[in-house]
C-alpha cells in the first residue's frame, strides 16, 4: 500500500468564502424558534427535559462517531429518554463493559453541562477552559491506540488536559496520512483561533458561520493527542448555545456526511459543512416546536386556558396574526406558481394526449380547504409531529389521468406544524382513484410517499433562496411520486 501525505493544517484565518455559504435551511425556521424561545423560561420543565435528552444524545453519539464503543439503536433511545442507568444495558447492546460505557457517557454529559454553565455565567472562551474541558471528557479514558515505528498497534497513555507532545497524523485505510498542526505550533495556533473568534463575534456574521468556521479551524489544528473530535463538537456547541441554539448533535448515520463536509472545507469549500450544521439546527428546532407543556394540576390547566382565551383579544396578538396571515398567503401564492411551472415542465416530456395532467390548488379561504384531513393526520403521525387542525391550511394537487376512470393524485398539503402558530409544514402523499367498476362505489387508496416534511416560519416573508429550495423540494416530490406510479402501472 503506497503512502500519500496530505497537509490539513494551514495557519488559522477567516476567509470570505465562509460568508458566501448557504444557511437557508436554518434561516427558514429561525424566526419562529426565537419567538417560541421566549416561552421557555429557566424553570420550564418540558424544555429542561428536552435539553437533557439532547445532552444525553450528544454524549452517546459523539462516542460512537469516535469509535469508543458501539451501542444498539434500541438501548440508545432508552438511555436518551430515561438516563444513563447501567442496569438497562444488556451484554448484546454494546461492545465494551457496561460500567465502562456508563463512565464514558457520564463524563460526556458532565462536559456538556460544563459548557451550558459557561454560557450561563458568560465566561469567555480561553485556552485554560479548553484544557479543562479536555481533562473532563477523558476522566474515564486512560489510553488510546497508536502505531509505533514498527507499524505495530500499541496502547498509549493519554495526556489529559494537555496539548499533544508528538504528532498525531492518522492514516486512512487507503494509506493516506493526514498531517495536522505540529506540536510546536499548537499553543500559538490555539491563541490565534481564540483571537480571531473574538474578533468575528463582534461583527454581524451568521452564528452558524462562526460555529462552522471555528469547528473546522479547530479540527485542522488537532491540538490533542486524542479527543479532538469530541472537544471540537463541544466547543462548537458552546458557540451555538450562546446564540440560543442547540448543541451540535451529529448522529452516527451522519458521520460520512460530516467527514466529507470537513474535507471539502479543507479544500476551501465550506458550504457543505454550513448546510450540514444548518440541517442539524433545523432538526432540533422542529423537535423543540413540538414540545407540549404538561400542566401538573386542574387549576394550572384552567389558568392556561384562561390566558389563551384572553390573549386572543390582545392588540399585539392581532397585529402579529396579520403578519402571519399575509406571509402564509404569499407562501400559498408562491407554491401555486411553482406547481404551475412544474406542470409546464412535465408537458414538455409527456404530451397531454398520452397522459392528461391537471393541476388544482385550494387556499384557506376556499371551501374545499379541509380535504385530506385524515391523510394529513396520518402523515404527521408518521413524521412524528403535531398537526394543528385549528389553523388555516390548503393544498395543491397534480392529477395524472391513466384513463377516464383512473387517476393518481400527488397531493401537497400546507398546514400548521407543532405547538406554535407561525410554523407550517409541507407534506405529500398519493391518492389513487378508480371509478371503473362502479360509480357509486369509487375505490380510493392512499399511498405514502415517504418524503420528509418541509417546515417554514411565517414570521417573515419567504426569501428568493427559499423559493429555490421549495422548487427543488416539489421537484423531488413529483419525481418520487411518478416513480411510485410507474411501479404501480408495471
């Protein structure tokens, strides 16, 4: 196997290419999140429980990504929900002793708590904090694995809370060696990293861009003998939490996307990394928007009900609803336009005499707006979110007529998402209608599309970038839908 050396480390700097990255996946929901965030005061039990689950998820997944251990999906969900209890773990759930696993998980969880406390106490990011954090995550880990001069795998005692003293350049399976910052330059580069970070924080730069840049720069330095990925994700989480966002929870099945995005950033193309970070924040925002307050007594329920009724008449509430209504109507208008464009594109390939294609749309003011209620409920349940039936909704439909009696409808529904009034979800499914047997007994069948929902905030008007994203999303829906229809016909 031939060796090839790739130098990853370059002296740390902030380049303009980071400012040109695409954060729209996050931006489309951000305003609703920041509005909803006001409801979550420090003592809110539901939000506190939600954050603890995120911390436990972070602790579990960060160790799996670094190959410290394996853990089955089933027990993973149990530990996230119930906490790190050793008795929950059976022999087949993991590849290391249960007590060792719990030690790793607890140290990761404590490190994340440490990060939250630092943000709460408004402590500045310093070199000593980074070293302290490193010592904390390695509390239950004493050795790492390395290759000696004879190409033998050996156990190496870890330096805890200290920067590396020897090069730590990993070799990939293909023989490629990735060279990071040499030990002699680590201290000065960490100083430079913190200095640039403090400078760009004072500018009006998107928080995800700051976090993404910092994360990538830290991984290029690779300042520790071991634990660099874990510390990078913790420090990035710290930056995100400062901006009222969520920890950087990268899941095990996202590892290849993560590594590929970092390697593209190594080559000067950071857009994929920022898009990846944006999607992680979007996922967590969607979960947070589905947090439901659980009153502890009948009196509390009655009090909340009274507040809700009274708030409906407040002037501020009325003004806000006007903005949401305006932006919802603009969204429906844009969706109808996109559906028309896609129908025209289909006509270029499918002549009308071969397969008649008809587009129809209904907005909240149309009397048919409530069609497909049961299908939307089923779709939302499958996608694991709350569909608010009491708020305005509408739909668009592309009908593909196979004959005069048979057709397939690709239905796109726009409806409200979660327990907050300014977020909508766009979902889709197929309806098959057959009138060929008996017109008084029409056959109707719903067919799932298995395309993930698309969420948007109505706190502000949609941007040109979002319009492009929506057209790509609808194109994917039609592509998947037509593939299903083709399989049904074959």
